[in-house]
C-alpha cells in the first residue's frame, strides 16, 4: 500500500467517533467482528487533557480486542497492561473511539503501524 493510500484510508474510512461504552451503564461497543484497527481519544469537549489521543491497536477480532481495554471483571481477554486498563476505566466517560475494518489481519497490522506514526498517544503500544 502506498503512502497516499494510507493517508486516504486514515482520512476517509474510519467509523464515526463514538462514546466508549461504560459497562456499569449497560452501554454497547460497536466494532468490527473481524480484523481491524481502533483508536481512542479524549472526547472533543474535554479540554482538561493536553493529549488528545490515548491509544490505538489492532486485532483479528476488533470487538473482542477492545473488550480487553478494561480491567476484569468489566473487561475480558488477557491484556497485561494494568496501567492502560485502569486509565481507561478511570476516564471512561471522557473517552471516544473509532474503528476501521480490514479483510485480513495482516492488512490491519500494517495500517496499525501507520496509525502509530500519525498521532501522539498517551500509550504508544
């Protein structure tokens, strides 16, 4: 994929920004049930945080992968980054996310590397 193609994907193919779901409020996560990339940021109305973007990632099942962004018992999966999970839980009402689906997980991994270099993140891995 060329640099121009990456830029076009980044600018045009994401889902709309959505509020990150709070499991205590029985809210829903809307994400691809297959390969893709996700990105989290502080809500557009949140001016208390100097870093707009929080983190990004990819997975062969984005919906499941994103469910591991919260500590147990609110989240699932085997993610081992306790600090990241607790940060998201503590700020859950001020976080938005967006996703982009891919046909193959290899495509998602390549795009994830592009996303990493595109913005500054609180958690860069």
